[in-house]
């Protein structure tokens, strides 16, 4: 077949991302050779057995680090096996806050004392949105959210609204991009208590203008909660500089924490003493070992935790945060991410658009995260066939195939093999 010529990469405004280096050519080998982070791929596990041709779902579950088995064995033999219960006093009581601070420093742009690692993302969203709603002044009974937000975010605010007699104000963004500052401004009113938005849209990959939206929410006298599930570890985030009130994110996506690794929560220092989260447990109390009569919240971030923190499940996350730091930090990771999504988009234009595939993500990489979504009515079947062949994107209804490109573990050759496999499967199923 004759392929249409490749569109020249557009000159992009740097906007909210580092300057984009145009792709020299659609040459995977040359791009891998020129990749300053290429060596980091060997830090991830390459299992023997069934080959994975292209892993394009690191945005749903990051690959394990190669030494994670050794690290878990050392943790078992050392702090857990030898120190036993003494390790709680020696290190584990502080671990959710130590790791939170390190995560804040390396990927969240936040000073120490505002981040904790605990709970699942869903539970942490519940706690922070409820705390924000409960702290809102009289007459503020609305939660603003958008219809393209991830289901758990939407379901949680439905539940909170039902529980607290609050109202939901829905934004309906363009599904191929996402929520804009103008969308948010139109939804704000003197009734707004809290706004819950995803920084990066889980389907389109659109990067919301978090600083502008945060300012708009503040001008309206409300608080904002940013869901950073698809941002943390893939794009620069500046929580302190943006003036963000509250944030939550996953650690098993671009932070490679492993299935079910705990979430992180951020609460701006100035808000911590005025908010009270709704799930009162002994570990978030002022005196956990006082066995006191009733609950008094701890000072600072400790009050945002509830029960015993999942220390074992924090180990892979801790290792990945250090790997990002070693790779030169989040700006270096982002620079590769931009090239990966540019490459995938260009190959999709050249090889998949002629088969009727539509691009459903922003074209401008400065407002695009580390994944792209492409649409075709046959993508459900195509995805099933690809999984059998060791090519692993994911499918998001109604007909989106999502290509997630975890920067430190993904090669340009893998992207090329993936797009080629998608083209092959689409042709077969035509
Ligand atoms: C992945 C994801 C979640 C996941 O929540 P869990 O409680 O970890 O299952 C929540 N919100 C967004 C936007 C996500 O992308």
C-alpha cells in the first residue's frame, strides 16, 4: 500500500510544558539512540516467558522495577522480620509522611508537611472532598465536577451530595479535549463549595490549566481538589506555586507502585487545621497510643489518615520516586513523554488514519499528557486480538483505544511495533 506523506511536526507553543523538540524523522531506532533516558528501560522487569511486544498501558498499571523482588525480600528479612513491632516506632509511623514529602519534592512541586501516602485514591478523594464541603461557608452547597471525569470521581461526589444534601453542578466539556477555565468559570457561583477536576483527562489526555482554574475557583470563594492520577510521574505539577488547596493521586500508574499501591493526598499547609476529614480512626488521632475516650484529630497531615498505613505496599513506590529523581526529575521525564506521544500521533496519522481511525486527543503536546486515545468502531475486538499477541493498549468505551506511554519504561521501537500491530489487527478484522 502507499502511505500518505507524513505531516511535518507543527511548531508548538511551549505553553504549560517544556519546549517541544520536533521529531527529526519517524525513525524509531534513531529516536531510541538519541534518547538520553534509554538506559532506564533496563531498570524495569523484563519477565521471561510469554513475550510482551509492546506495553502501552503503563498509564493504568506501571511495570515493576527489576529489583522490586529483592527490595521486598530485604524489607521482609529486615524491618519486618527482625525489627518486628519495634519498626513502627523506629520508622513506620513516619513513613506515610516521609514518603509523601519525597513524592512532593520530586513530582508534585510541594514543600514538606503537606502530603501523605494512604488509602486508595477513591477513599482519599472522598475524605478531601467531604472535608472541603463541610468547611464551606453558609449557602455554599454545590460541588462542581465534569461529565468526562473518571467514574470513581463522579460516583464519589454523587454519594457525598446524597449524604450531605449538596447539589452537583455538571460541566460538559468537549470529550476530545477537556475542561477549560471558561467552562469552570461558567459553573461557579456563590453557592460553590468545592470543585473536583482531573488535571489530565483519563480518556483524551488533555491537560487542564490548573493554575488558571485554581485562581478562578478561589475568586469564587471555593476550594479546588485536583485529581492527579494521570499526571503524577508524567508531567510537571506545581501544587504550591499554583496555590492548589487539595490534591489526590494514584501511585500504581506512572509511579509504578504496583497493583493497589496506596494513594497520596495533599492538603495546603494553611488549610490543614481548618479541615476535618470524615473517617475518624485511631491513626489520625492526636494520640494514637493514648487509647483515649474519643477522637481528637492530630495536628498537620496526620489527621488525614485513618487506620494502619500500608507500609509494605509503599516500598515499590518509594523506589520509583528515587528512580525519577535519578533520571533527572520530572522535566526530563516529560521531555521524553512529549516525544513518545508525538511519535505515536505521527504514526497514527500515517498508518491508521487511512483505515478510518480518528485521533481523539489534543494535537498540541503542551496540553497533552502521556497517553493518546484513538477511535474506531472496531477497537473493542482489535484490543482483544492485540492482547493475545502481546501488544497491550487498553480499551475505553465506546470505541477508544488508549495508548499509554510511560516514559522511563517505553521505547520508540515499542510504540512503532504497537501501531503496526494495531494496523495489522484492524486490517484483519475489516
Ligand atoms: C485511575 C484513576 C482513579 C483510581 O482510583 P482507585 O481508587 O485507585 O481505584 C481515580 N481517578 C482517576 C482520574 C483515575 O484515573
